[in-house]
């Protein structure tokens, strides 16, 4: 069974948690330690990527050490074709739908397609939408941010992703956002689509994570929390338990 099919199957049983690690935010060694903690806490996958990467070596080194420390699937969350790694288990082949730059919509995908084919990396198609405030991801991605209360536009993007054949849809407020995507937007999107809904950005605590799960998120992603939490093993375990309830 492919990683995508396994995720879809498991997400029908409970809300899943993915841990996002940015190779530009910590050393490969620390990333490996965080991945081990995430696995023990009940996270379902490790996403690797970031908006400010500078080399493929960063990604390769991080992925290899994560795989040495954890049995969780490692899924690339790439910002461009030059940040792909043959050592990962899969990658989100994602289109940044509201970017003004065609590179993030489709052209980086064209650049990376031959490499993906050559190394046999599993691709998981995904529509990716950045909602205000967007943070660094919105700036680097040259995004026309969707307003927090513009639920109709978010639903339109989500349905378009599904009709284009994408397997997942991701609502993102940006790493470190002061506020996550609203519960109303999550709920409205979930009610209209038949593919799994991923929600990330600004989800810093158990209360927010639980609210997103109740609103309809199939998968909740946390990243900045992993970088700053002092007692990560306990807090992450409690967060995972809260969204699975």
C-alpha cells in the first residue's frame, strides 16, 4: 500500500498529526531527535521542508538522520525542485494555488519531475492554499493571500483541487502565524470536499489543535511548536491524544 493510501485509510479512522521539520531551523542531529520524540508521541508522519532552505544537502542530511531515528514515513514538503531528496519516502507534489509566480504553481514541478521519476519517489498530489497572515511562506511564495473570513474563495480552491484530481488539500496560515486558519473556514471546506483536509500554521497548543479537529481537519500539522517546546515529549503526546479523541 502506498503512503498516500495508508494516510487516507488512517485519516478515516481518526484525526492524524504530522510533525513538520525545517532543515533550516535545526541541525540534522536535532531533527533526528525530534522525529524520534514525534514517533513516540503518536505522530503519523514527518514532513521535511521550509521556505528558506539554501541547499539540497540540508534536506538530504536531515532526511537520512530522521530515518535513522524514526520509523515514521518521511514526506518532503518542498519549496522548489532543487530541494528534493532521494532518501525520503514520498513527497507532496503540491501546487501553491494562490501564488502569483507560476514557478510555485507548476513550473518547479516540471523541473523536478525527471528526478522524481529517476529515483522512484512516491508523489502525493496536493492543492496548497495560504491564508492570511501567510508569514514567510506567503512572502516567499509570492502569494495573493486569502482573507481569513473569505470562506467562499477557500471552498472554491478546495473544490478545484479535488476536481483536478489532487488527493489532499492543505489550508495553511503560515509557520509561526499568530492565529491559525479559522474554525469556520475549516468546517466549510471540509463539508464540501471528499478528499482529506490538512490544516497547519499557528496551531500552538492543545486547545487550538482540538478545535481544528472538531471543525473537520483530517490531518493537523505542527512545526514551530516542535522547535520551541521545552517538554516536547509530554506536550506533543497530549496534543495527539486530544485530536484523536
